[in-house]
């Protein structure tokens, strides 16, 4: 009897050990995540509802087993709402930890330098994982950059971050401005920077272009910036054709061919470098510029020099069959 009792006790101990291993493995061993999987925890969801959702999607073997083990072994920290990445081979324990960490999947939207607000609006509205409506932002209020967002986030929240980034950058950059620049307030700096941004796509030219237009502002000359003709017509979108003489002669609050000084507002969202160029322009005597055929510009101090540069540019265009 004694030997039988010992044998039974041994069997029970073995069964308990196997059961304990099974129970522990069910928490720290691999769940049923067979490939990297995006999983959404709805706002306000309980752990019980999330466990059921995990079971329904075949990511864990049992919601009840998950909840029991979570109660015994898991942290009491709340789970967060959002979209999470469950990596292949994740355990039940790591799944819970992922939900509690709040480390949601971040996605990105890029606003390039010189993108006008009408196109910023279109880009944000085209992001299907964002929600809600937004108006076209005020021109010049968005700082071009790459911004992250999460699934289901409000477009208004993302736009607010873009506009806060512009305000923060201006607050940092304006006090560092050079002395005797052409503008005496932040708004005019953004307006002039928007012209610089649209007038050259060559980073090395920005300060030179800023210096040229700063000279014109100080001298009371017409700025004669082509993008200011286009902006009232398209709100910054490409014109898609050559500018007409009637448009050059149009009188409005933007066209710098028919008005002295700056337009009434920015004509695009300038980037950091264009703003920095206006706040510290190159020291130059140039007042004129024209394309040089290489993607950059020829700069001139006098109208006579400029006319020669224009003639050279026209000859290049004729050779290309553009005229």
C-alpha cells in the first residue's frame, strides 16, 4: 500500500508539474500570431472584449485562458486604444504588454517645402486613415516637414501640429534675425520667404534670392515675382500654361508686377531654409535675376546687365525649341 501511495503521489506530482508547465507556457510561450499583424484596440474597449477579438481573429487560442493568465501573471496597467503591431511569434504576455505600452503604429504624411495650403488640405483629406473635416489652412501657417499620425486620428489634430510647428520655428528664428533686414515683423518675413521659396528650387540660391528681393523691398521697387501673378488665379496650384499679358497687368492684392511692396499674404508655405534666408539674406547689390538654363539664375546689379542675361536666356530657349 505504501508503495502504491508513493506511486500515486508521484503521478499526481507529475500531472501537476505538467499542468503548471502547460499553464505557464500558455502565457509566455508563443500565441497564434503566425505573421506580423496589425491589431486595433477600439477606444474604451475592455480587456475582456479585446481578448474575445483576439480569439475571433485567431491570434490566441482562448480568450478565457488569456484573461485568467493575465489576471495571475500580467500587470494591472490599463490597455491603450489604437492600432498595434503584433509581431510573429508573440506570446500572450507580450501581447498584453504591447497593448499596455501605448506604442501604437505611427504613419507619416509629408508636406514638402513650398506646398500651398490648398494642396496641404488635399493631401490631408486624401489620408484615408485620418478622420474628420478641416478647412483649407491659412496660407503660410503650416511648416513643411514630415509628421506622424495614428490610424483614426483627427485631421484637425494633425493640422494643429503642423501649424504649431510653424509658430514654434518662427518664435525661435525671429530673434536670431540679422540687423537691417527688409522686413520688420514675422508676418512680412513669412510673406517674403514664400516668394523666395517659389522663385528658386535651388537651395544654394536661397540667400541670394532673398538678398535680391530684400534690396527691391528696401528700394521701393516692384518685386515682379511671377508666382505672385499665379497665386490669385490658382491659389498656388501649377498654372499649367504660360502667364498671359492680361494676367501680368492684373491689379490685385498679390500681383507684384502692378503693386509696390509685398503681397497681402504668403503665396505658399515656406520651409525653414527659405525663412532663414529672409532673416539672414546674402549681402548683394543684385536687383535682377533671370533663369540661366541650368536650373539656377543669373543675377545682375543693373538693368543693362539683366537685359543681356535675358537675351542669353531667350537664345537658350530658342535652341531648345521653346520659343
